[in-house]
């Protein structure tokens, strides 16, 4: 015999047997926007039948009527878990049928509307519900380095083992976690933490869905249910509201206070966090907004990985692959850029310079070069966010590394100069002077 679907109500199994779903369907049909019903409302809809399970003390349905003397039956949790009706729990808000071959993470239009939906159900919003797998895409130009292998071993083991990855900006911390999950075909919930991030953002909260107040689960609960990898990106930007993660960081699960459900993580669930600091704030003020993280929270991370900029050979390979994406590779330029960045970083570590050229910035330079075909212009444009002194000195350094670039012969990009578009001067509509 086929077993009925079971949902959890206050931690207890509630089988959705055919006679129960029949009653739920009747109630949904009769009272589309309602989750709590009076005795007479139920009886009206069911021809005088009040099911035993609604009255049962095993479940918390029976409640005192607000502002009255009677009782009402609160079926919020049941209707939330019942896929044919409302959705306040872990189930899909709008059932989004996913075919296996559909591209991962692409918004899929809803094709079926719950029968009680009072408004148009069609939506192209990807609610990241159960049917959608959010496995990151593999980057053909990704070059593994540093702690990649270790992170891979950790995620592959399916052992709960929270990892804190720290390092300067733009050296591939986030990408490493993303690409490890891509390689292992594991789902990744990347949550960017800010000072505003709170328990609702992480665990979920009540929201209005098609006219109903529903509990929508947050990324942490979703990742736990699916045994996915959770990435708390830029975790050191968060406030002490992140403390709601304590039991999750112990691998123990979480009590959703708003629904009373205890969610236990599925095997494979683990947490990684990235940060520019070690959670002790930013001494030199470079990473404004970073917070001194709660010691007890940091203590829950099993290990800390220090991510450095890639070694010279690896970084050359990264630039090489980036260039390869759309055209010819200028080996020499790649090598010179990396040598240049390496010297700047060493000078930065010695405290003689205020800014550092990140791997991310080198990739930007390579992309600018692919578009403009001019090395000096590309470098100048990409470093113009630095203060004038730093900009001039590192530009000067590049001209010393690359003899083919002459700061005097060519006119480096001046961020304040008016933009003159060469193409426009050739325009046939130009009026001759
Ligand atoms: N191993 C790599 N292979 C290819 N590209 C890389 C690699 N590491 C870094 N990059 C390049 O550097 C960019 C920045 O990487 P990422 O966003 O992961 O840095 P991050 O360390 O998380 O920086 P932040 O601390 O600012 O968040 C990437 O978008 C990519 O272009
Ligand atoms: Mg990052």
C-alpha cells in the first residue's frame, strides 16, 4: 500500500491521508485566504463533519478564540506543509515542476497554480525551492590553487566541518568555494552578509505570498534541509545578529521559533565563511565595515584557512586562461603584469604603499586590454581608483618592468581628462573644419 505523505507539525508526524487531504481541499476551496477556522466554519464546509484529528490533543490545532470565549482550529502548519494549498513551511510556494535536464539555477515559470490561489500564479521568480538545484557553474578558466584541495576534501567528506577562510580582497576566496562545489556538483547557498543581515534573512520569516501570510524559509534552513554547502560570504561584515547561527555552527540543527519546528541538517551540510579579516576588525582601516566578531562564534569554526594571493606561476596561468577566453594570448603581458603585482604586494606588506593590486584587478586589466588593445591605457584605467601618488608610482613601476611601455611616449589614461572617442572623429557625418 502506498504510504501517505507525512509532514511535521510541532515536531510530530502528521500523515496526509486521503481523508485528511479531502478535508483540507474543502477548506481551501471554501476559505481561500484562511488558515484558522471556527467549528461552525468547518462544519459548514464539510456538511456538518468535524474530523477527529482537528480536535485531537496530539496536535496543537485547537486554540482559544482571540477576543472571544469559543475555540478555533489553527491549521497554519498543516496547510503550509500541504502542497496542494498554502505554503507556510518548507514546501513550494508555487509548485515549480523541474525536469532533470533543465539548466541549473535558471528561473522556471510556474505551470501550475495551487487551487486556492486568488491571483494569477504565473511567475518567473526563482524561489530556490526544493526542485531547483543551485549548483554553481564550472568556470573553464578557473585555476585551482592554495587551499582548494583541502576545501574539496572537506566538502566531499560530507562531514560537518565549519571553515573560516580569511585573506586580502580579490584573491579568490569566494571563487574557491564556488568552484569546489561546481567540481563536486554540490549545491551552494552563498549568502552575502552585511551589517543588516538578521535572523529573518538567514532562517526565514513571515511574508505575504499571493495574499497569504506565509513563512518562507531562509537560505540556512534550505541548505540544512538539502545537505547543501552554506557560504557565509564576508561574514566579518555582520552584526551580533549572526549569533542565531550558533546551534547551526555546531552542526546540531535549529529550532524555527516561528513555526516550532526543529530542523536537523541533512548529511553533507556544512558551513564555510569568508572574510578579509580574522574577525578581529581591520587594524589599518582598509576594510571599513568589518566588525569584531563574537569570540564564541569564531570558536565554532573548526579551522581557519589563510588565503594568499596565487603564486606567480598560478597567477600567470589565471591571466593566460582569461585571455584565452576571447582571443590570442599575450604571454609576455601576462608575465609582466604578474611580476608587477608581485612587487607591489611585497611593497604593500612592507608598509611602503597603501594599495595592493589584486588578482581580480589583474583580470580587469586583461579584459580592458582585450577591448582597448593598449597596455598602458588598460592599466591606467584599472588603477585610477587609487590615490594619485599610488597610481603614479605603480604606473611608473610597470614602465620599468615593461620596456615596451613608455610613459612619456604614450599618454596614460588621465581619469580627469575629457573622453575623446577616436571612432567618432571618423564619422561620415562629421562636418569638416
Ligand atoms: N583561481 C582562480 N582562477 C581564476 N580566476 C581567479 C582565481 N582566483 C581569483 N580569480 C579572479 O579573481 C576574482 C576575484 O575572486 P574572488 O571574488 O573569489 O575574491 P575574494 O577573495 O572572494 O575577494 P573579496 O575578499 O573581495 O570578496 C575572480 O572573479 C576571478 O576573476
Ligand atoms: Mg569574496
